[in-house]
C-alpha cells in the first residue's frame, strides 16, 4: 500500500491527529565530499557574502534530497506521517578519503485528523536563491533532455547531481563511451546514481538501451544498482516475458536483488515469479542443427556470454575463459532452478511469519 506523506515533524506526536498504526523507522543517508565543508569553515569571515549563500543553498539541497527519499520510503510502507525527524551530519573516512554523510531518520506512522480534514499548510514565501535554483534547473533540464545532449566529462555529472536531474541513459552512455575514466569518476557516478529516482531506473531497464549496452557496461551498471535499494516486480516480470535471450540473461542478475519489505501481497507476486521463470528458461539451451564436412548433422548451442558453439550434451561453455552455463552466466554463478528454490523457501517463511495459511 502506497500513501502520500502529509506531515513531517520532529516531535513524537502531532496535535489534532490520531495515530492508528506505526510502521517503524525509516532512514536515508547521503554522502558528499568533505571539501565543501572545508570551504565553508574557511569562509566564515565572509559569512554574509555570496559564497556563504551558495553553500547554504547546497546544504538545503542536500536536506531536500534526504527528506524526499525519506518520504518515498515511508509511503512505500503505507505511512502518511513521519514523526521524530532527525537530520545528522557525520564524517566518514577510509582509503585516504574523507567524506561527510547526512543521515535522515524518523518513525513512519499512519494517522487521521481528529477533527475534519487537515491539509498541510503551504509556504507562500519563495527564497530568492531557491527561485534562481529552479530557473537554472529548468534551463539545464531542457538542454539535457534534448537528443543532441551527451555527457563528456565529470563536470556535467556534477551539474546533473547539483540540480537533481535524472539522465540515467546519458550517464550509461558516458560509462560506455568513456570507460577509461570510469574508475577515476566512480565516486561521483556512485553519488549521482544513488540520487536518481526509482522511476528513472525502471525506465532504463525497460528500454532498448539496457539490452544494447556491452557486457562491461552492464557489469558496471549492476554494481551501481547494488548500491541502491532497488527492486521492482513489474520490471522483472516484463523482462522475463521478453523473448530476447539477452533480456533473459540479464534479468537473472536482477533476480539477485531483494525487496526491502515483504507482506501478504508479496506471496502471490513471488508465486507468479516462479511460474514466469519456469516458462522463460525451459527453452534453454537453444539447439541449432548444422551439417559437418561429411554431411553428418551436428547439434550445438551458442553461448549467450561469448558466442562459442558447444555440443548439445554440454551444460557449460567449453571456452576456458568463459565457462558460462546455458543461460549465459559465467561459472554458473546464477541459474533459474536455484533462484526458484530460494523463492519457494521465501514464500514458505513469509507465510509462517505472517501466519498465512
């Protein structure tokens, strides 16, 4: 059940509201480079100057990103209120690098106003810097959404991150076309990837581009996706119904991701997932017949990972560097049968924990 979060408060209760159900704590963390804070502290002598105003805008943007994501998580749980909001800044370091993390947390609840319908009061005052920010954002967004726009350097990614513009398809093409810069820009790409919307990720997964990117770009995408809390039944269902062998291969990696929360509704969805997996992979390996030099017919299957032709009786690719299974997964790391067994165990355990017969 998805609701819209109506109120967010730092207090543990809201006057005039009756709390009917608590869903527990929701959290969100946003990590940024520490250099912004060094610059802030070195600029305290100019606290009324333009630079300080710019940093204030950056901090406000961070808080807005954290709150937006906190509201999304609360809504997914079925809450319309967030109580006891906390925003904390912490320093984290490792590998010789120093970062700052904004942590947002609160308790999700569902409540109803005691007297009549309460509507969240809107702020009718717009700060000048927020107005300027929104104008700049709209101008950049129009430019980014044009067909001619492409990402060619990390400064463009920084702009997309600052103005919170979803351009995942452009980012993926940058990773593919400028692969030599990936490790150098990875920290920034991770940060951007963790601040794009789930809808943007889903749209990319449904697009032709997802199936066209090369193997190395796909692996990098899966690594990036693993840093998020992504999971979506509908996207997985769509890819499993796709007749493309590439779609069938790549969705196996997506099936490794977990839903954040499970309810009674998930039981039927997981059962449907099992059936779709069975239907999608029963055709593999796809056997091709050809005649040899002496006219004898040979049956082989083509490896989805490297393209090697393998004898019908083989269950893994004969190429030593590959050794993929008949579904194109190297070293048999993932296969549909083991995934279905895991899902069956999951269904059984959900029924036990939720007392569903």
